[in-house]
C-alpha cells in the first residue's frame, strides 16, 4: 500500500511538492518560528507588524520555492524554512525602516556613537527586558548602550551562535547547519559565548545595583 502524505516525513513530502507537507512543517514548527520573529523583529515595529503575517508571507514564499528544497531530513527542512523566514524579516525591515535607519545612522555618526548589528541589538533588548527595577528602567538608554558595547566585543560568529542557541533555542546541529560550521565548532563557540553572556549579566546586575543606590 502506498504511503499517504501524512505517513511520509515532512521533508520527503516537501521534496515531492506536496503543499500539505509544507503546511504541516509550518504548523509543527510554529512556536519555534514565532520565537525567532519575537527575537529578530525590530522593536520599532511592535504593534505595526503582526507575527502571523510574517509567517504567512514566509509560507507563501516557501510554497513558491519548494522545488528548490534539497534536504533529506526534517531538521534540514526546518533550517530551510527558517532561512526563508529570515529573508522575509529582512524584507519587512527594509520596507518599514530603511528611511528611519538612514536617519538614525546620521544621528549616531553625529553623536560619535557606534552602529551595532541587528543581532547585538536583539540580544541587548532581550537582556534589558529582564530588568524590572523602576530605577533601572529609568536609565534604560544608558543600560542599552552599556550592554551593546559588551556584546559587540564578542566574536561575530560566537554572537550569532549565542543568538541561535540561547534565544531562538535551536539545537546544536541546527546551528551548525544554519551557520555552515561543524557541530563540534558550534558547541565550542556556544560554551564560549555563554560564558561571556554570564559575565555581561553580572556586569549588568552590578550596574543596576549602582543605579538603585544613586
């Protein structure tokens, strides 16, 4: 008896051009893809861009590109879908923030401040968001600048491994596939980045305590 599309692995169904398999892959990975959007979407777009709309746009794009999928596992299918979603988010940022980014860039250069990449900004906002102290919140901009400087000193690849493992919660092998590095290398970089994150959190707590005592 021939296997139905629901009996096949999702990756096999997608390679066979079955839309139902792609829809199932998006459904199964919904929470993980949602987590990625929450981490990667610029905070200035809060309330203007809906996460479900991002997923829908990514799904339609994936549907058009199914014939290009060449993976041989559900893990590789997830990495492929994540890549498409990332490209969708890049397009959304360009559409909504291109002018604002140019203006912000001019302001930062005028003030002599550095411009940090999107991963640095996302990690920073995640860390700052965990501070609930009213006085710490009052010094939010100063805290953000402090944390971004610390994170920006990390190796860029270590920083991205940290983002993928710690904030998007990808597995080590998924991180290796996303970044096209060895599994062992991904593991070593994560341990190193996690130690740096712990040091940053210690510095952040000390800074918050200073503010409390002012």
